[in-house]
C-alpha cells in the first residue's frame, strides 16, 4: 500500500484502488498517520518557491527506504 500513497495523493489511481486505500487507512492507524504526514509533506514541498533547489534523487530514495522500514507494505 505504501508504494501507492503518493499516486493516491496525486489522483493518479483508479477509483477502486483509491477506495481500497481509503478503507485501509480508515482502520490502520499507522497507514492513516503515514498518509496524513505524506499529504502535509507534499503540500509543503509544493509551497516552496520555484527557485528552490530540488531534492536530490538519492536523498528521496533514502527517505523512501527509511519510511518503508517504519511502515512496511501490507
């Protein structure tokens, strides 16, 4: 599920998959917290000025790996 959260937030998933994620997050406290944190993080990133330097891809990969250790896919 974790791998699909970003796509869910960006409205890139089909309706059935979105419903599955919403149903799961409603009953899974760690996934709900992860989803809310990801929403906030994406919102903050989107609010950065366009002249801000992008996050290096290696950093993004390391961050994702660390998050997956905390909240593994179910």
